[in-house]
C-alpha cells in the first residue's frame, strides 16, 4: 500500500475513493499501489466538496483548501434606478 497524507482540510473531512470511504483527514489514508489514476473526493460539513486526481504509485502529500459554504460570493450590487421625468427637479429662476 501507499500512504497519502492529506493536509489543510477541516478535522473530520471524509475521504472517498471510487465512491467508498477510505478514511478521514487531515492525516494519512492508505491506498493500494497502482499506476492507474483515481479520483479522491473530500467532503466536510459546512464546506463545498472537492476532488483531486492522483496516481497512487508512491507515498505523497496532498495540501487542500475546502471552501466554506457560508462565505460564498457577496450578493450582486442592486441596479441603479434611472431618474424618470417625475424625479427631475425643475429649476427656479
């Protein structure tokens, strides 16, 4: 087997390979040695899932950063109302 050490993720992040749980991160998970590329999926409560393709042909470290579901993008700016003819001030001379 090879050891994949996963860092930078929240405690309790679930690691899946081929749709099956193989361990939790941060920390090491074990995979069978192979020259075929596989996809690892990382899920944690309150975070967006992420994935990485790796070739488990040697011990390696993956440094990930899962994005928070809460922070997200700020809302788009509200459209600026164009003044209508009733909104224009009539100059007084």
